[in-house]
């Protein structure tokens, strides 16, 4: 072994080869720049179009379209990851983003500014689509990242590495929204796009010169299909309980979408928009705290058991943090909820990285992304009308005022709170039932007995 490959103490715990550890940390740093940039542009687009059009419909359609496109694209993007070297897949991702962002900037400077003030103008939707496709292209990298963890990190340390990747995503989402607001407040969408293009170019140049130790691409057939859905499903079915884990996470996302869709409305029923925006930025730091915790402590010998424990805590918290109209209760509950979320993704990644062959991991992660993300837009489209026409009237002028209004409170916020409590109760019951299922026992046993996948 050369000096370059001698083991060094890693910030995640034990030791890796120096080359692999350095490559992992450099890839994570590169991904942080790309992810912050993409979120920065995405939040700026939402804020900017709302300010230009004064239409909530615009932002809701764009948000729903992003989730739908991300969901549908997972199968194809996972195939790109499996059929290319991971560095090549990440370069494809960044070059695609650069292309779409450049086209958006060209459109922005080519038409009059007033073109973006009406949702009836096709230019508004073309601009939104160009940025949407640019941001969605980044999903290739998000699928490639956990496969790189499999390649570069020893099996016993992968849960901690997954915690680091979760922390990067948390930093990206929590910080980008604040940067976007400041950028629009003190400059314009033009400079947002210029900044994003410059940062994307810097990330591409850095990645071009980054050395990632990677063996030749391994295919499971002589002429691999570009989108091998049948083979991917076969690979997932070959791991007892893995399908159940994916659908359990999908169900979590379905219920989690309730909180994502209504949380802002509930928070604004308690405090001003300035206080809520600042508070949410602070509470989003829970993503970073959980990433640091996982990076240091890992997920334990039984990650699946950790997953169910976290879910029990999450759904129990969701039942009680809205029991009274209190911003203190909401803050504590939201911080716990945000802290727990990265554990779910880290657990799924850690299990797949051990039990699924590396040459199929991109497609499995892409399949999981497609299925799991499909739940959120469904919830977003359904829960608004349900809350608006059933639960809010129930707690404002309906029977709920007499039944529970005396201790629970009345009004619009209490209607939303009732939705949260019901969602939390359903989530808790499903978690307790799933924990007793045969699929849980089979997958737990499979994970313990499986030989670790190595690159």
C-alpha cells in the first residue's frame, strides 16, 4: 500500500484510506456549493414570481410541478447514475443545470420586465420551467451521492457518512431561503441568476479536477437498458422487506406533506410573518444538528429499529405540539420534527448501501425517490381543500366549537391544529403496526446477516 492510501483518522469516527476520505470530503464540499446554489435559485424564483404576479396560484403550481417532475424523473435519473461513472453522472447533472440556468438568464434579459407581472403571459411559465429543469437536474447528483458513500466509505461507517450528507442538505435548505430573500431585497433576479451561473461553473471546474477512485462500471447484462424498471423491481424484491421500507417512507412523506402544506398558515395564525420567517430559519438548523449527531454516533447496530423509534417520537410530537395555540409549543415540536427527519433518509440509504449490489443502487435510489416523492404533491393538492372546507369551518362555526372548543380553542388555527393531531395519530398507529410486521423482522434479519456491499 502506498503512503497515499495509508489509513488516517476520519472525522466520522474510525479510519478510511486517505484517498477515499479526501475524495468523499471534496465531493461533499462540491455538493454543498451546488445544492446551496440550486436552492438559492429555487427560493428566489418562488419569492420573485409571487412579488411580480401577486398570485399564490403561481407559486403553488410551480411547487407542485417541481414535486411531480422530480417524482417522474427518478427512474431515468437513477439509470444515468448506474450507467456512468459517478463523477461523470455528477458532471452531467451540473452541465445540465448550467445550460438551463443560462437559458433562463437569456430569457430574463431578452423580454421587458413587465412580461413577468401576469400569470397569463407564457414567458412567466417558460422562465419557471427553465429554472425548474435546472434545479431538477441536480437530482442526478442527489442519487449519485449515496452510491459514492458505498464506494468510498467502509460499511461500518456509512451511516455516519449518510449523516454528513443529510447535514449538507439541511444547510442548503435552511440557508438558501434567507440568502434568496436578501438577494432579491438588495438586488434583482438578474443578479441571482448571474451568481448561480458563476457558482455552478466554479463547481464544475472543481469537480473536473477532483479525483474519485472508481472502478469500471459494472453492468448486470450485456446491453444494459437505459431505464430498467423491471430489473430494478426484481432487485428490490430480492431483499425481503425492502419494498415495505420504501412504501413506509412513502407513507411518512404522505403524512409529512400535511405539515409542509399547512405549517406556514398555522405559524402565521400565531405570530407575524417577520417573526415566523426568522423563527423558521432558526428551527431549520435542526437538520444540521441531526446530521452532526448521526455523523458522530451513527444509527446503531439496528438502523431499522432506530427508524421506528424516531417515527414514534416524531408522530407523538406532532400530536401534542399543537394541543394549545402556543408559539412555544410549536417551536419545540417543530424543532423535534425537523431534527428527526434526516434519520429516516439516512436509515434507508444505509440499508440499501449494504444489501443492494452497487451496480443497481442508482436505480434503486431513483425508484425510491420517484415513489416517495409522489406522495407530497398528492397531499399538497388534497389537504388544502380538506382543511379549508371541512376542518377550519368545524372549529370556527361548526360542531367542533361546542365539542372541544372549550379546552382546544376555536378559529382557523385550531382547525389546522386538528388536522395535525389526526395526521400524527395515524402516523403513530401505522408505525406501531409496521414495527410488528413480518416485513420489519425479515429486513432487520437480512441487514444483520448480509455481507456488506463494497465497490
